[in-house]
C-alpha cells in the first residue's frame, strides 16, 4: 500500500495498479476502526498547522459522509 497525497504520484500508482491511499483515506479508516472519534479536528489541525490543502467541497463531503456536520 502506497500512502500518497500528491496527484501525479496517485495517478502513476493507479497506472501501475499499485494500491494507494491519501491522508483523508487514512483518517476515514482510522475513524472506522475507532482509532479516532472524529475526522474534523484532525483535518482542521492539518490545514492550520501543516498547510494541508483540501477543497471546501471535499472537506464538506468527507464530513457529511462520515456523519460530522459543521
């Protein structure tokens, strides 16, 4: 499993049929496996402290899909 959030790298991994997962996928998996209670605090901290970029639409969709409404 390749952990990668860079678009070109994900596209290359897909081309070679390498399973890959981005950071948001890791957070979703961590919540599903009860390692974290909520995704929003982690996304917010990543944006604030690490400059992690996520579109507003994706941010809202992830929180909606995971039952975390703003």
